[in-house]
C-alpha cells in the first residue's frame, strides 16, 4: 500500500479508526487535502461541471478520484465498506461526517459539556492538555461559524439561534482563555489568580505563561527518569539517547531513538504490506529467484497461494507437515528480510477441481517458516516435476500428464488453490479463534461435553497467540481459599467495570457482571452511567431465579456507592438476600468478579485485536466472549460446562464462528427500497455475536453504522468441498552444495497422480 501511495504521490497519515479519533484525523486530513489542491472539490465549493465542457469535467473527476484515494488510504479497513461504494470524494466525505460528526443540537450540547467539564490532571501534562483544548475549541468555532448572524437568528430554528449566540464567544480569544483557566488543576490556583488579575488576558497569554513555567519542569522530570533507568540497567548503551533517524526524523520515546537501519516506518514504506514472495537462501547470498507479489489481505485458512517466484513450497503451519526434520535453511522475502525455516518435510493438503473431484496433494520438501503469513505453492517446483499450466483472468489450471490436478482461482490480486471446505479438522489457532480465544489448555474435554466441532488438534510444545499476549498478560496474585456454594445461584458475585474510553454505538461506557459461584455462569448488562447498576443487577438476579427455578441467597459486591444505596439494600433485605461487601481498596476480597471482569475484557481485547474491528465494538466482543465461555467445560464442574449443569443438555458448538468474520448479510425484500429487485440482495458486514434464538447471528454493518440480527448470511471467504493425488517435488538443495553444482534439471523429481 505504501508503494502505491508513493507512486501516486498520496500522503499517508494516522488512520481513522472511528469516533474516538475522528476529529483529530479530520483536522490533519483537511490540511493535506488542501495541500493536494482537492479540498474545494471535497467540500463542494468546486461543484462537478454539468457536462457541457468535457475537459473541465474530466479534470474534476481526476481531482475527486485523487481525494477519494487519499480518504480510502487513510481509514481503517473496517470502515472501507462505508465509503467504497460512493461515486466521488464529496459523497465519501459526507458519509464520514454523517456517521461521526452529525450536526445536531445533541452533538453541539455534548461538545459544550466536554469543554466545560474538561480537566487537566496535573501540571506535567499541560502541553497535551493545551493541545486537547485547542482541538475542542476549534470544533466549537467550526460549528458556530455555520450559523446565521444574530439579527437573522430569530427567523430560523433554535439550532441556528444557539450557534449564532455562540459565534462571538467562540471567536473571542479572551473568552477562550477564561474557559481554559477553569480546566486547570487546583495545584495551579496561584497561577490562575495571577493571570485573572490582568486585564484582558487572552488565551495566547495564558498558554505562553504556563508553558514557560512548566514545560522545562516536565522535560527535566523526563530526563531524570531516563537517567535513573540507565543507572539501574547499566547493560543498555547510553548512546541511544542521541539517536535520530534520518528517514522519519524521530527521536523516539523519551529520547531513546533509533537509526535509519532500524526504522519501522522505512520498512513499512518499503514493503508496502505483507510480502508473499519468498526465496530459499542457503548459508550465503546465492539466491534462486524472487517473487514480488504483495498483499495486505487475509486469506482463507489453510489456503495455498500459487507463487511463480517462490523457489520452494513454504508454509507457516507446522501442523500440515509430516516426516519433518530440522533445517537451517533461510528464506528471503520480497523486502530483503531473511526468515528462518525451522523444519522441512511433506505437506499434506486437499485440492478441488471444477468437476467436483477432490485430490489429496503431497508436497515433498516443504519448508516450515513460522514468521511467514501464508502458505506458498512454488510453480517452479511443480514445473520441474513435470506439471504444465494454462490460464486466463478467471484462473489457472495445472495438469500432470494431461490430467487436471489443481486449479488456482483469483483472490485479493493473487491466485489461491481451490480447496474443499475444512470440515474434518481445525488447526489449534483456528479453534482458538473460533472459541473466542479460549486457552488451548481447555480443549481436552471439549468433545466429551460439547458437540458440533470437528477433530480437536493435539497441542505440541508451547502455544502463542499475539492478540492474547497483548490483551491478557497479568501478574500473579495468590488465591485465598474459602467455602464455595454447592447449589446453582446460591451466591452471586458482581462488580462494575469501566469507564471505557470509547463508548459503544449505544453510548455505554460501563458494564456490570453477575457470576454464579457454583456453575460459573456469567451474564452482563451494559450501562451508560454507574447509577444504572442497581436496576441492572436486580434484573439479572430476577431473570436467573425465574429461568433456573432457584433462589439467590447471597450477593457479593464491592463497596461501590451505587450498590450500597438505601433502596437497593432494602430491596435485598425484603427478599431475604444477604449482601456481602468487600473490604475497601482490597480488591482480592471480591476476587471472583474482579477476575472475571479482567478475563472477559482481556478476551474482548484479543477479539478486537484479532478481527481489526473498531474499538466501539468492545460491548459486542464482551457479549461474544461470555456466550462462548458459558458453553466451555470447567474444571470445577468435572469438565462440564455451566450451560450443561443448569440446563441439562450438552451445548452444540457447531454454529460458532470467529469474531469479526466478514459476511454478506441478506436484506429482506421488505426492507429494500423501490426497485428492490434491481438492487443488491446482501450488504457487507462482520459477525460480532449470536442472538438468543438458535441459528441467528449479530452482524455489524459499517454502511449502516449499527448492529443487525439475521439468520441468512454467506461468509465472505473462498470455499470449495472433499479426496486423492500426490505431487512429489524436487528436494531443496543442501546447504553444503556449491553454486556450480546447482542444476535444476539434474534433480530427481516426479509428479504423479494416485489412482
């Protein structure tokens, strides 16, 4: 992607991820669009010509396409469906504004509330606080600038009247300074008193004074902390303090910089995505060839990419390899980076051809390279084994002795081998993702107490998931042993979690959990404010009593004021429910709920990191994780799941899907516009959860900006169906061979179909 942006001279900035960074992204994007000379096209100040002058119209279309390319290049992939179908840049920009910056009275009042309630936590953060305040005030100025003048405001609606009244206030540098003084911490009261005694002290004066007083102090504290770090870790070279990269001009975090050879920005700009090309390299720079196909797309699980430049078959999945042996072969990918192959052996796979026949393919001397992102099928090796190919834009057919054995179909700009659906087995990583990032240690009893899953893979060695490493790392705290409940819903543990920095689409920033101590079944409710917690907890307790014909006897919570209020305590007392409270600031005394909240938020983060969906989907991710967790075997229940204990039936997991799976969601005919028969019957979305009724799923639809429930959908992945052919390829040259002895034609290879 970086190569494309450079060739078209389109700048790249921090990507738009959603409402959380929309306004900062918009400010930067506006500047660059103006520099590119396309801002007036985007805003509509330069309208599209009516068609009488074809030259002007063609010029306008080129500028619009350039602007739309900039927008697409600098937004998160999950938001692309929102604007990819728009015809031009003005429409795409309007779509983003409609979704993230609607000009409504509610949004204006929310902006005013944010400015009035903004507070700087301490004087060391004064610079970042000024930057945040500037951004908010600029948004207020933009909103109020759209109003009519006060003299005409009475002729318009109340929205225009409010904005017209705010306009002179937003334009006043003195008013901006006065409001800013109210956001400063109490530790700066003496400075505030000094500034307010001056007549007409404006915002610029206030900022200059504060930065003069405290920017040096903040820098000194940073340098002191860095020096202390160097003293305590004497093995780290002090020269890093002065490193400055000549490519990105960065000095790094707290002055710990890097050189151009280690610059991540340079490497990203150079590679432009995930390199799928590979070349085998043996103990030196003797390269057998290159392939420069690059892509940033995800490929279907277990797919093989047909690569004309790869000098050997390569896969990152050691589970596909049989008869493996260690190797010291290195692989050089398209950006020049060398990756270490850990093993070499025979890869077993299935392939489907157009007539429905399924073949089992054996690829000898396949390298295992864990750091590669996808599996590569080397056309060079197939050709050496006697295969031939024909193809066109619809795909490629590979034959052995005139018999069709493989077909490659277009996908994401490359070609992948047509394969049958994976119904017989899953890799450990696939199952891990399918079960909401459940730890592999819990896989052992899945078949005994669940159904609907294919063969469970065996775990060999250690298992590592990058998303879980980011989201679930914790420090260990010793557990205290207490008497446990012996019947369902005898004791319920509850805790409030939040606030989250990004609200859900419904505006929630908290959730409250309720966990049954005996079965470990959990449920949550999402809250916009903490004062909604007592009612939410009461509703969950009532639902559990009605659904499972039981009575709650003990409720364990922390000392949160919302859960110790008089009416909530009185309600529990009337029902004969004992309310246990944890010790203030000793979180371990409410450990069950605390640990659950930590576990489920970690799982939700892993789901979001893995799927790439916006952080606003954290609520759906938590619900998805809990739905799966309630159906997983638990060691304290002798391997049974909470659902099996409570409902008496073994949970069926056959319908589970990875969170964030892309899908085409069916649009009912009744919801299509006029002339619906001529419109698309599906809309692109992402699976984010399960509805209460069986075979119904929840999908986030970016183009609609909301979550819908549907039974009818089709996964947006390449599918194909099930067994028999063997392709044996020449062995990889031994590292001890000299360049002069390497003759591809001299190797003994064959390509034969199994009967």
